[in-house]
């Protein structure tokens, strides 16, 4: 499909396009469309749905320019996210009903929409991407949604107990108290979607289990949603052990950020190894989120970019 859009204010095209056409490239890469700007007209080509989304984004930006509002990368990113959330067919199907009343969870970017679609479709999903892209949050939301709608009987949240660049030394308390600092991000997401009493009751009844990766050996988990978070800190051997815990009627979601591994130098990340070994197998999917899917403070995008440039 091809659609032509006439610029309302051709003399302000530079504001719409961004420096070196940065805004147009952002729309093109996020929505997988082709954009050509010439003689006061933008031509959009691609699938009908994607073309419609891109046209909505450009209309939003033109409206902002008409109102003399500044247009920057953040404005474009927010316009893309809003267009994707408001698109027909994505509003209802992508809403995840959780236990907290009046607080449904929904994906906010095109990448997050693809992630939710993959989790709904496949029994095993790997999701990689930088901090702030919603990898863990959406995985927990899918799991809580399946628990509430009785599509799953149990929720297992797993994390490698690897320290981020510093040794914490001896930690007091029982096993649960010792591993709690490592598992805290999973609890934070869970507490957003369930009341404190529900979380406590489900944990007491073994409906929800939050455990370190090392404690998964020898188990078979049926009718469960099993999430491995921070999977870049699992070794290749641990990843094999984890993946083979899947039982009948279960769904596994593996999340991580390859740029933030805390394994000792020279250790192969199980997340990287799994992607190399398992790509092409039917029934599982690999989803990659990027800086355009970051939904935290807008500065997080700039921070990720800055560190990415240094790494290169």
C-alpha cells in the first residue's frame, strides 16, 4: 500500500523531519515502512496497517507544529507509542487483565506489541533489549493475566543470584531473606498487579513461587508460567537445565539484556548461547526490543545511546 501526505507547512519541514531526517528514520524503523519526502509530499509505503500507523504519527506531528509546539525525538517516540496503542484491533486484544482493579496492563510501543503477540502465540519466548523496555514487566503481566483467567495454575519467577559488579558478602536471615535482594525486581512488578495480601496468600499456597535459578534442578513444572529474568547472567549449562524444566501445559518466558551481563570474564552467557542454538526451531520465538521501546524516563533512552556509542 502507498499513501501520499501533503505537508501543511512546507517551510517547517525541517522541524517535522528532524536533523538529518532523524524523525523520519525513527518512524521508518519503528513501524517498518518506507518513507520518501519530496516537493512538500511524504510518500509512505508498506503494509496497510503500518502505513496507517505512520500516517497517524505524521498527522500528530503536523498538529504539534501547527500549535507551535517543539518537536523532538521524545515527541516522535510518544506519537508512535500512542498510535500503536490506539490502533484498531490492538486496543482490546492486547489489554492484559490483572488483579488490581481498574489497572489493566497494555503494551505501549510497536516492539512491545510484537512481544505480547509472541507470548500469546508461543510456549517459549526469548526477549532481549536494554533497560526500561518492559521485558520483565510485560512477562509478569502475561503470567498474572493467565493466572487470573485460569489459563495457568502456577506462576514461577526465577532469577540467577548473581551480584551486579560488587560483592555483598554475608547476608543475614533464612534462604528467602538471602535471595530477596536478587528477586526484588520481580516482586516489584508483581506488586503492581496484585494486592499485597493476594501476593502473600498465593506465595503461602505455592501458587506463586519466586526462586533462584540454582534451585530449579530436578523439577518438572506443568500448567505453569515460568519466567527467567536477567537470563544474561545464566551460564549455558544453567540455561539448558532451566529450559528442560518445562512440563505439559506450561509457558516459558526468558528475558535479559546482553549488554549488562555480570558473569565472570570469559564465561559464555546462556542467553547468547541459546539464541545461537535454538534459532529456527518451531514453537518458540525470539523478540528483540530496542531503545525505541524504552518506556521509562526519556533520559533512559539517551543514557542507553551514550553507553552504546562508547561500547562500539
